[in-house]
């Protein structure tokens, strides 16, 4: 099971994207869609900020359980 929380990425938000280990790309996409829809307008993030977040998601999902707790 792969889990990524908005809070793992520094947002004050309870959203979580989940999926099986083979769905890791889908989990990343769910989180990116949420961030772009909900947080991009409020934080005025640049393209570089979005790329940094995508990189952090990849790192968190590649860890043992994918929950961001490791």
C-alpha cells in the first residue's frame, strides 16, 4: 500500500492519496492533481516549486511502506 499525505509535503491539509504498490504512479498523479487544484492558487507556486514537490513525492513513495513516516 502506498500512502502520501499533503502534510508530508508541508501543506496544512488532511488530503491523502492511496493505492497499491503497483499503482504508485497513480498515487503520485492523484496527489499532484490535488496540489495543482487546491494549493497552487493559494501558494502562488512556480514551475520549479511544482517540480520540487513531484520529486519529494517520488522519494516518499519509494521508501519502505510509502507512507512518508520513514
